[in-house]
């Protein structure tokens, strides 16, 4: 599992998610933002080892 840092394109808030696949292949992912309270596009900022 890898911890990924994502940034919401709508509100700019950052969050971390734990997934087992490489998000660099997607560049952007559509997931839930707690700030926007809806699914929004998130930019992949990077990952933690
Ligand atoms: Zn947001």
C-alpha cells in the first residue's frame, strides 16, 4: 500500500489516501472531498515511502 498526497482542484485542500496502485498513471483522480462534500477532481501531488 502507498500513501498518496492529493489536492482538490476545486477548493485546494490536500488529503492523503492509502491505495495499492500507482496514481501517477492517472495524474488526476476523482474522489470524495470532505471540504466540498462531493466528488471532485484531485491532482496527484506525490507519495510517501
Ligand atoms: Zn474540495
